[in-house]
C-alpha cells in the first residue's frame, strides 16, 4: 500500500459547456494525476443552476466518486428523490433539517482499503442565512473521524475571509479544504501549519467566454441597468478548473496541493 492518496477535485461544472469539457478531458486528467478519488462540484451543471439525475450518472461514468453542491443544490426539485436515496451526491450540511439529501459521507477509496470523508458546507456571508458552518463542521468532523482521518471539505462560500477563517478553524481536523462558488480560480494553494491543504476557490469548469458562465452581454446589461435579466448560459472557450491534493494515509495530513487548470489560460499574445 502506498503512503498517500491523490484526490482530484473539479470546480463548479456550469451547464453543457462544463459537461462537455469534463467529457473531453476528465478521464485523461484522472490518469495523468493518478487520482485515487475524484470529487466534482455539480450544483450548476443543469442549465447553469441545479443538477439532475442524468448529469449525476454522467459525471460518475466519467470518473467522479462523489458530487458536491452549494446554493443551487435544490434548484431542480426532480432530483430530490435521488438525493434522499443516494449518498453519492452531497448538498451543504448546514441547511436546516428536513431538506433532501446528505451533507457528508464516508466512502471507500477504490483499491486502497481505506476510507475518505467528504463534507459539503455553505457560507453565510453575502449568502442565504442558513445554519452556522463552523459549528456544523465541528459536529460533522467528529462523526467522520470515527471512521477515517482523511477528510475533504468543499466550502461553497462567497467571502474569502469566511473561507480563510474556516480553514484556520479546521486545520488539524481535516485534510483538505477547497473553496467553491465564486467561479474564479485563485492562486493561493497552500498547506496550513497542522496539515490542511487549502485553496480559496477552485474556479469554474465551463465557458470562460462569459461572466462566471453567464452570457457576457446579459451580465453587462444587468450591471448597467440595475435590473434583473434572464439568465443565459454562455458557450465557448471551455476550461476545466480544480485542484489536486496528496494526503498521507497514516496521518491524514495534506503533503501536496496544486491548482489544476486545463487548458491553461492565455497570458500572452503571439
């Protein structure tokens, strides 16, 4: 048995362009990074907001073991029965009790004889006033640690300060924490003093010919008029954004973390 496992995370998959780039490159990236466990945030995968059963199954076919969510997890009500009956899709744990689905799970890492816990949380700053993610994290991590010391956290939040604060709060209690929701990849991958691998935001998987996956003309009109415009998904210039983390099996501490962007963005003009 190797002394570490590779966890590949794919940031917010947005609509058909996000699914298309996943179909094109995800299986090859899994091979490239020798990923032992794959987690995909899919809360924007159906028409830019929400998810359905077909997409869940498609992402699993492409190699995802667990699909996480966020503030759009409940946008498509037809998925609720699937969420109630299956724990291969998560939604933020700190939504009030009574909502469909699970907020965390403990899963077998294929071929490794070990388990990994995956926890999905949502922030409150500039977002819906749901339950406290900090106390929720404490409760869930205590439960998960009864089965494994390897824990991955997807924190779906708007405010960078809230993400950084939660990271300090769970350093030494979780292996990796990746931020999602803002759809822009950050370049601050780091390992905290007690072994937490951290990235403020993995970025979006989908069309970057856009404003966060939205048709740029519609987005500009919304800003210029101050009036809501109907959401329209963008197309073109697709990228997959995410992160790769290597976690020591014995200690549960992250020993390497890096941002993953494919294809890389153009930074020069030839």
